């Protein structure tokens, strides 16, 4: 039995579900913090779990370069290596090869590239990506895809999507079935509904445990992202989880859940935490701003996180101005708590059948 998806409630197109993995249950809709290089930056695993998170994302690209997938496997797998007992989803490495590696060459077999760390040469094929994710011990493995730059002409997007679909087939074939573990395919096709639908049909034909929508949040804008979801999501199987990759801002999450998405990841809450930006119920707050220097109030009085419970805006402002590590830690803690609470509020609203009202109120407040 691979990763199981239980549907608990529906409200319009929004879904309240549960992913049952080898490392525990994950309530959906869910936001997955980025555990890029085997760590959610500026957080202890205990702190991540304290926000309510039960799944994090690991990056194949970073981990294959350093410390190496075989080394992590020999040390007991990624869960033990990073002391995270809950679920892990790993990406395929494709996106970061495209965005970080130098001198990459894409061919039918796969992609060759040079490490951004020391320039050494690597090859990432669908088979190698799946093998790495197996060595890491990912509960959810992602198929290798090519990420088409935006904007690209229809013809280029089509060729890229078709290559990704051939890689999806090879990824699926290379995946070793284990109880509680699954593999997701990734719908590509840029902003073109015809290509998205062809991609979805091909993946469904192969038969994945879940379906991701990839290639978005790369500059196309929220309206276009939602238009792609409107065209794509209805074509995906009802009984499988749907994952929107790399998105996004709080309002993006609400709009995507309304369109039937179950899973998200994004660098925003963690990266913003390291640049003094906080997501709050009153909107985005930049703590570098001088107006916080004398403010004894908490960052977000409704937030239960340690940063809001014990510290003032003035102190957080001071830490960020002074470049203190604790500033990054507290704000990352807060931002992950904000995202976790937002997802939890959406789950409750779906259960109560009041998601449309929740979304409308959220839009007004934002
Ligand atoms: Zn907080």
C-alpha cells in the first residue's frame, strides 16, 4: 500500500483530506516548510514540529551534492540524519538544476550539469533522481521534470512538456513500491490550457499516487496562476492529492485551496524570516522599519508562537538591525506558525462548509 489519501470533507472545490504516510498522517490542505539541505533554516526540528508541521520538503539537488545521498543512506536515511521523525517529500532536483547549476545540458537521457559548489560534473537522469530519493528515504518522491522558463513560446513549452512526460514515465518505472511511500507526477505545460490538459492526461495514464502542478510562480502573476489551476485541476483525479509547487503568498494559498489544491511548499515564510519580514493577521510587517523601534507590542497578538508570546516588536527590530541570529530564528518560527495556522483555519472552514466566507473575509483583511 503506497501513500494513502483519505477525503474527509469537501466544500465547493476545496478539499479536507489526510495523507497517510510511512512517517505518520498529514492533514490537508497543508503547507510544507522547506528543509532544503536537511534543515529548515534557522529552526530546530522540534521547533518545526511545534508549529504543527508534520511534513517537510527536502531538496535532492542540494543533498546529492552535499553530503551525498549514499552517505545519508548509510547513516540511516534523511529522517534519522536530520532528526525529523515525520513525513518528508523530496523534490526531483530538476528545478534547482535549472536555477542553480552551471553549464547544464539537457538531453533525452537527462541533464548534465556542474555543481554550483565546486564545479564538479554530475548527471541527473529520471532513474538517478528516483534512486537518490529512495536513498534519502522520502515518503513522497517526485518525478523528474524539466522546468520551462517563463515566458516561452507555445512550441518550446510543448517540446519541454513532452520531454517531462517521457521522464515521468521513466521515473514511475524506476520507483520502488514500499508501504506508505508514493510517487507524484508533475503536470507541465506553462500557461497553455491545451498543453496542461495533455500533460495531465498522460500522467493519469501512467498512474501516480498524487499529482503536482509545476512550472508556476515563476513570474506569470497570480491571475495567470489561478487561470492555469482553473484549467488543470478539474482534469486531475478526485481521489488523489494535488500539490501546487513553489506557491506562495498567503492569498495564493487561499485561492488555490478554493480551486482544489491540497499541498503547498514555498521559500517565502522561511526566507522572509531571515530578511526581517513577517506575515501577520494584519498583513506583512517589515521589522527593519524604524517605526517598530519603540513599540512594546507583540508582532501578532493572536499568534501563539514563541516570538509573539515573549518578545516585543522593538526587540525584534533591534535583533534584525543588529544582524543577530536570534532575529532570524524568531521570525522564521513566527512565519511558519502563521502559515500553519492559516492552513489549519482553512481546514476548519472546509469542515464547517464555510470556506467561501473564510476566503472572502481573508481577501478583505489582506
Ligand atoms: Zn508569532
